[in-house]
C-alpha cells in the first residue's frame, strides 16, 4: 500500500568557532554526529545523537509526528492542549519536528526537537571552542 509522502523540512547547520579557515573547520566538524544538512518529513524515523535528559538518551529512537512553531507549540503545551490540536505554522519562525520517542517497550514520550550546539573543544585545555555546529 502506497502512502502519500509529506514534504521535506530542510535544516541547514550553522557552523562557528575560533578557527576561521573554512577547510580546517570543516575537517574538525566532520567527526561530529551532527550533519551539515538534515532533511526530515512526517513519519521519518530518527535517533538521538546526544543525551537530552534522564529518559531521552543518546540512541533513543522515535518517529516524526508533525512540525510545529516552537512558540505556539509550547504555549499550547502549557495550556494542556498541545497534543490535541494540530499545530499550524505561522510563517514567522521555523517549524521544528515533534517526535514521539520510544523510551521503553510500552512508553512513548513526545518532544519538540530544537537545535543544539555540538562543539569541538580546544586541545590545550583552556576551554576554547575550536569549532561548533548548531543542528537538530
């Protein structure tokens, strides 16, 4: 049975850090699990590449349920109606994936996934960030 496919949402990473040479920075960032461009659509399977909290750990799998405007999604969640209403993009800010993560065989947890910063720290131990990538 063929199911209609939803449109892709494309997320381009933002790279930064102390290293200004783009080739050298890219060489350092290629070892990070966060990709330069991420394309997602409803029903795609995803896996966490970093710990979020005690239940959403690196390696936890989930499925994209929809895409939501963060401000509206969080407001609806605070009202207790976030899961009941279909979140419609307002066109003013980017929409991010709402994912049902399987935290155990019988329990799923819904979460709005927002960009995170992945860093390559300076080897001198002074705490500088040589390169960073911001991505979902």
